[in-house]
């Protein structure tokens, strides 16, 4: 049976310390996770820019960005 990838949403408050902490915690439990960005969270930034910032902060590898979704892998 295929393992489900853990998914997290970045809401209208944007990328906060709480969100980054939760991503770090989930990456410790799971090696890979999917993060969805709500349109209200984007502001004037694009998805690739937000994904790059999050990956840098949590020290993870950014695997893919498609639309408003990106995939991170623990380094």
C-alpha cells in the first residue's frame, strides 16, 4: 500500500514561525511533505519565492513547485 504524503496549508496569515515549526516537526516524522499555499497567503510574492524561503528556513530540499503547491524533502 502506498504511503500518504503529509500535507500542510499556509493560510492567510502567511509564513509564520508557527508554520515553519510545524513543517520542521513534520519533516522529522516524515521524510517528505507537500505544502499548499492559499491565494490569500501569497500577497505580492509568487509560489516559487515562498517555497524557496520556506525550504531555506527549515533546511529542506525543494523538490517541486506546481501552481500553489510545493514538495519538501528532509536533507
